[in-house]
C-alpha cells in the first residue's frame, strides 16, 4: 500500500521528537560516550524504548498499517539489550572471579618497622585521634561563620589530609538544593578541623569554588568534565587543597579490564581547579606532592574485598569458602550485637591514619565464620593506591570497641573505630570514647592479642601509662618509655615509702575507683587505683601504708602508686 503524505509527516515528527529526547537525555544524564561504559548502553536502551513508543503510536494512528520503522526499531532495541546482558554476564564476578582477585597484588608489610609508634608520652600527646563522626559534629558548627548559612551544607566525608605541617579533616561546602545553586554564583570555601586540637574553622577563599558536583548547568563539575572528556569513565571525585589552600577536585579515570564492563582500574587522574575550571591530566606516578586523596575509599576497599574473597573462584565463596576472607569495611560491624537491634551496624568499618607514606585507610581482615577474631589488617594508601597487609591475629575491631565501652558503661559513651598502633612492637588498638554530642571524652588502649588487657584515661597519655604498666609488668616504665628522652636527660624511677595517711579522698576517674591521699610529713599527693589492692576501701585517715610509686611526668608532686600494702 502506498504511504500517504500524512504518514510520512507523522513519522518525521516522531523522529524529530526522538532526536530531541535523545539530546535532552544526554544533557541530563551525561553518559560517557564509550562502548565499555554501562551508562552508554543504558542511554541507548532508554532512547530506543522512547523511539519504539513514539513510532508505535504513529503506526497505530496511520491508516495504511505500515509498521516497518517500528519493527526495525524493536529489533535494534532488542539487539542492544541482548548484547548488553551478554556483556554484563561476561564481565561479572561469577564468570571472572579469579581475574577480579588478581586486579591488585597485596604485599605483606612489617609491623614493627612500618606501623606508627605510640610508646612514649610525647608520641601519645602528638597522636591525632579524630574520626569522621566527631569531625562532622565539630565542622558543622563552622557554618555560622558565613552570612548565607542557609544556602550551604558541609559534605560529610571529612578526609584526613596533611596541610601546613599539621593533620586536618577536610570537607568542602556544597549547595543543599538545586534552588540554592540557582541563587548563588559560587561556594565560599571549605571546613578544616585540626586533628590534634579538634578546633574547626571555615576557610573562606578569595578564589571561591565555582565548579562543584553540587552545582548545576555549566558549573556542574560532571558537566564540565563531560564537555572536555566525553569518552572518559570517571570514578568518585575527591576534594583536596594545594599548599596555598586553593581548592581542587581530583577525578580518577577508570578503564574496564575484565570482559566488557568489569574490573575497572584507575589509569589516570584529571585535576580540576575549582575556581578557574582549568583541567590537567596526570599519570598515577606523576601526581603533585600536595595531593593526599586521589583514590576513593570505595575503590580501594572494593579491590581488597575481591582479592580476599575470590582467590578460590566464585562458587568457593558460596559453598566451601576455603581460604575466603572478609574485610571489616564490607560488613561494617553487622551482627556485633544480634540481641540489640539498636546496636546493629553501629560501627563503621574503617578509619584513616597518617603515615610516612601518606594517608592510609585502615580496616581488619577477618574470617567468614564470624568468630569475632581478626587475622590481620590492611592499610590502603589513598594517593598511591597501594594496599599492604599486616599479619596480626587477635580481636577484631567491634570486639575491641565493645570492650572499650564496657569500661565506661555507666557513662553511655560510644566508641570510635579503632586505629592500630605499636607500643614497643606490641599491636595495640587506640580508641576514643564519645558522649552523645560526639565529643571525645576518654581514650582506651587495648591489646590486640588479648582484648581484656586494656587501659583508659582522660588523655591518651594517661591511658598509655596505665597500659604500659599492665603489658610490661615488672619491667616497669623507663625514662625513655615515658618521655622519649634518654636517661641522661631525665630521671624517672620507681620509689618506695611508708607513712600515715593524713588526708584521704576517693573518686571515680576514667571509670575506675581511685584513692587520693597524703602521707604525714610528705608534700606529694599519691594516686592509687582500686586494682592495686581491694583492701583500700578500708583505709581511713590514720591508716599506715607502704607504697611503691613513680612520679607523674605531667604533674608536679604527684605520685602514681603501682603497689600498696595496708598495715
């Protein structure tokens, strides 16, 4: 049957509408024009379905019953879907499990040589222990420093960085809605939280942030990158600042290496000046020195998870699970307290720490049997992408966190995610305990091998002094242990004395009952824990005691009692 002019016009109109829709969808979704990008295939599937509907309507309304365009479009869409499904299956972990496990090689590190030491009072005093949750609480208060406080919010990531020879938690401001982005030309700056002093302040830039993920139209960071690099597949953007405090975004460029879509590996990085839109691409080994965060947390943990799970193939992870391992980041503390729904998923599965090699993400490697034990832990370098494993069997993180909370159960403090440190080569968890306002109130050190061996204090120095005494016992606390100085520079030794108590006080400090007393004719104030001798509860003014003690390195005329006998 001859095609009528009205039918031709209708099909032309349907074609034009489809083209307009395709252009709009491309502008809206910004897919990478790369056949190895899953977004590219979804884009054409949606466009094809729209075209199929548009032409089907035209054919239905046409009087001549010619359906050739609709049939052709249907066949094309079907082929795209089938090829996409085949590509997805061919790229899956079920088919390529061993290849996924080989995406990265995890080397074994040396604990004593490479893990940060917290063995002296000075090291404890300078050790920054500020996690993301506390940084969020502190940093959000800084918004009051800007005039248009209702227009912005702080991004919640608070990555650890090294800046101006100090450690900070850094997070950029962003628009809290599309409408706020319409009302503003730029973002004022970012928030820095000092990891040591826990002071936060808002840095308001002279060169404000004009290109950001939360912006819209031409100032949308993704739109900017897609215009300059239409075929690039990007991983999650990272925010960082240079040595002058200027704002940049780092966009990792990934490329599939397994099948058609799978096994994405970072090949390069595009660094974007957040004020000028200037972009420059770098190879991983050529990144500027000021960059602390290039690889995203999820990317590195995904590689580690595949490495430990799929060495024996996909079906091994389902059935026998021989040599299958998990990382704490993957399950994030599930089943920590199965009897208490409120505590489920309470513990985040990672923390970050600064080492001589840069910022490292820390998480434990555990068995899949949920026996609450760790086989070791990994450090993942956020700049180099290298992951190192440390063999260190003992309690896994959530067990240590619960142990820390039990020391202050009357206060209701909640535990931060632990960090692993070395106390004279002894693997030790360091944990901060927070009140309901998310502010650090106490610190706990827990032996990894024996989690019941723990010590706490209002400062990390206090916790270290008690912990060393428990771990090293009769070896005592040497001058070098306590201060990092040599015995020629300071003399700290265990002493003995005896006398009659003239003043006696009792208080609960750091969750432990402490006795404070003064002896007749002695200017020192002595502090003794209930753990030294349970009979101390029977002491009173006039009691005669003999004690072993050492002088506190932090306070004058204060003796810390290590042994006490009541006569």
